[in-house]
């Protein structure tokens, strides 16, 4: 399993979570809306952390790949 592809999917999922929360936030105050600022703030912060964690995975995988190539060149 490719960690970069998996992390990219995680970043896409985080982006979608954030966008969905933003849409719900835009409906706050509209009759029938069940969204609240508190819930959506938590959701958006959580999505941001999810995105950041996936980005760290990609950076780590990239660094490991570069190091592997460097070691292989020296062999």
C-alpha cells in the first residue's frame, strides 16, 4: 500500500469535511438549521488537524524515499 496515495485520500477527506462544515456554518440562523458555531468550529479544527497529519505523512514518506535513493546510489 502506497502511503502517499493513502495520505492524499486522507487530505481529500479532510478537505471535504471542512467544506461540508463551512456549508453548515453558512446556514446558521436559517430556519430549520441544526448547526451550531461550537460544533462547526470543532469540526473545522478537527479537519484542519487531519489534513496536517496527512501532509506530515507525505513529507515523511518523501524524505524516506529520498534517503533510500541516496543510500542506494552509494552502494
